[in-house]
C-alpha cells in the first residue's frame, strides 16, 4: 500500500483475506446491534467551494470582536497582534513539532522556552518560572497543589479570595474536591478589594495557601505587600494569580513583595482571543521550592565544546520518570503559545510593554471619567479603588439581557457581573485596551445612554 | 560492592546501625551505585514521627528519584544537614558521611537482614 493514499478495494480484499473475514463490517461485529445507527443524519456530500461558502456564511453571523466596539475582558483580552508573531509561529520548525525536547535536535525550541521562562521570571518578580502550563485556571490549581506539597501535605485548607475569577475557582473546586482539600472563599470588602481583616481572621494556621488575584476579577489592583505579609505571617503560602498579564507592564509582580507563587494567564501576550483558546498558563516561584514546581523546565548549560546549550532539567520531578509520585500530571507545556508570547514580548521590549500598559490604563481612565456623561443611574461601582484596564460599571437596575440588547445595538459592551455568580453589585464588567479607539468609547457611552 | 558486616539491612536497601537509644539510617553502596550521581536529598523535619516501613524522604539522582523508608517506628531526632550542599556524600561514603537520618527507638533485628543475607538478596536481584 502507498503510505498516504487510502486503501483501494484490492487492498481491502487482501487485508480481509489475511484476517479471514468476509467484509469490513465483520471487524465491528462485536458492537451490539442495538447501539448501531443505520445512517448518521448529515446533509448530502457537497463540493469544497459550497462547503467553504456555507461555513463562511455561518461564521459571519457571529458578532466579531474585531468588527464591533468590544469591551469584553474577564480573563481574555484583545491586544495588538503584530504580523511577526504569526510569521514566526507558522515556521514549520516550530509549528509541526510535537514535544520537541530532545536537546540534540531541538536547540531552537528549547532556547525559546528558556527565554519565555526568563521573561516570566522578570515580569513576576520571581526567581524561576516553568515552561508554561495549559491556561490560567489550571495554573492556579497547580499553585494550590504546589503549596500543599511545599508544606509537606500537612495543611489541608485552601483559602481563595472571591475576587479570583469565578471560572478559575470552579476549576479549583473540581481539583480540591478530588484531593480531599477544604476550600474556603473569602468575600471581598466594600471597596471591591480584599478585606484584610477577613484574611487576618481566617484560619491561616491550617491553610497551605491563600490565593488572590490582582488586578482582581473586578479589575481592581490589590495591596500586594500588605497581603503577602498577612498571609505569610500565618505560615501559609501567598499565591497571586493574574488574568491580565499586560498589567505587569506597570505593576510589579507579587514575587517582588514576597508572594511565593505568581501564576496565571498570559493570553494577553500575543495570543488572539480565538473563541476561548488555546490560552497560555504561566507559573513562577522561588528557587528554593523548584523541586515542587509542576511542569517542564528548560535550563541553560554548556555542551562538550563549552558552547551555550539548552536542555530540559529537573525532569526527575515529572511523570514520565516519577510516575505516581510526580509533582503533577503536567508532562508537557503550551509550547506554541509560549513562543507567541516570547516573540510578542521581545518585539515590544521592556519600554514597549510599559507604554502599552500605560495606554491601557489611560484609555480605561478616560472611559471611567465619561461614565458621568451617561446619566440614567450608571455609575462606577468602586470609584475610589484603583484599577488597571477593567472596571465594574454598576447598572441602574438588574438587567441580565442588557448585554444582548447592547450587542444588537452594535456594541460588545462587557460581561454581566453575575454571569458566574458573585456578591458584587449588578453591572457590566468593562475592559478597555489599546485596541479601543476614541470612536469605540463614544459608541459605548451613547449606546448605554440610549438604554437608560 | 561493600557490605559492612557490623550493619543491619532492609530489603529496601537501607542500612541501620544502633547508636545509643537511636538508629542511624542510610542507603547501601549497592543502592547508591544503582541510583548514580545523587544531586538532591529531601530529608524529613526533625521530630517527625514515623512507622516502620514509612517513607522518610527522597534521593534524587541524575536519572531517577527514589524514596527511602524508616526501618523502625520512632521519631526523627537528627538529619544529615551536610547533604543539602554535598548530596554526593551518599555516593562517596554511603556508610559514613553519607548517612541520612537518626530515628529514636530500637531495631527489631528479626525484621532486618544481616550482611550475608543482604548480599545474597542483592546477588539474586541483580542476577
């Protein structure tokens, strides 16, 4: 048989003869008749052009974030997407290789991952970062399980701020339940920030970690130095999760303030929204705990000629060697997305990322100043709390269909604040990035005005 | 391969030597040879209580990670802090400077192998 042309009738006949069977269906004889269907209900076969046109027509009925004023955030952000990112990404050397970790033939990929780790380490203020994880939610899970291991499994309580992304908390709930860990959610204070008294009053002596998000789900920047001191005072590990990585352009990562883990979602670094994935998890911590860190890790070394070289290191933590006692089930990394983030960050550089973050902050502040113009009872839910590029716009009345009505009016205005529960006010979670033009802001303000 | 006559051995390749009210524990020359170059040792905290056969820590080499267990029930009273900076002591001197922990309590000698029995076990294992 030809390696990439399908089997013809003669080929099938000879295979069946070899197997001693009469027909192809005999191969599936063990499947009970009652679970078989005669025919899968699909339309008749169509030619390529018709299929393409049909699918394009279907796709164009989506409200595209690229064609409408879009203020959606809540964990996935629309940022600049320079062509060079895709150009590098689609090179066959990167694009087609699967788990390319063999150092003899994979120096390019390993170098990229090493650079990614270096960039994440610098941005988070942590000593070491891994080669990436699937997404922000699983990165948070890994941070919690990491904390449990670091404290030698002696503390079974996990404390999480309510202002950690609700979907992240849901993923965490699934894992902690299976691991037999207790999960305690600490509600936020009246200003949308973490209530420090509630943290101090929590059962910190029994907790393996306290996980907080900053900027939090409501876009508000938390007081990281004070939080780190309060949490670590009780012997628990302090975990910061980040969903909007561009904030690291102007906000120092928690590692600089004593957080034990800084993890989260780096989709903002050059990965498009893509209808929800693939995303890019990151994980950084202090070097002393490196052996409990989950995931792949690339190290820099020298080859036998003394030249700089890269290879996977500390693999003995990992599942393919340690089996059931591995630090985690993660035996891979989000390589292609880590490449995208690396190219994107290296294109911008430190000053570029800072400028980008400043632009986000300025645009968002501009919109916040214009909220008063809307009238009709729209207001900032937490006017005195500092935000980065997202904020909660309190609605005059509960209106769960508001988002749909605004979309019909041509504006993707944000995410309804109670879409995933939460004890905060009714309203819209509005994200503003450099992609939002002045015309976008006008469109949002006037669309909201018309709703009032 | 060295197997000192004055020590007792576990089937899991630890050696044990009574010392006062406690027992010093390490891994054998055969075990360190099988593991290869040791790069990291995870030791228990002092005052940790253990049962006989319970995991005390891990030894990480360039090619594998192995757990080591306590030959007796008791409490960890001392750990070999030198291993933090010199894990290769386990390779260089497994029965001396490469010791791992001291556990309070006394050995049940019937549960342990003597040098001859351990040697026989190792020979069967590597045959």
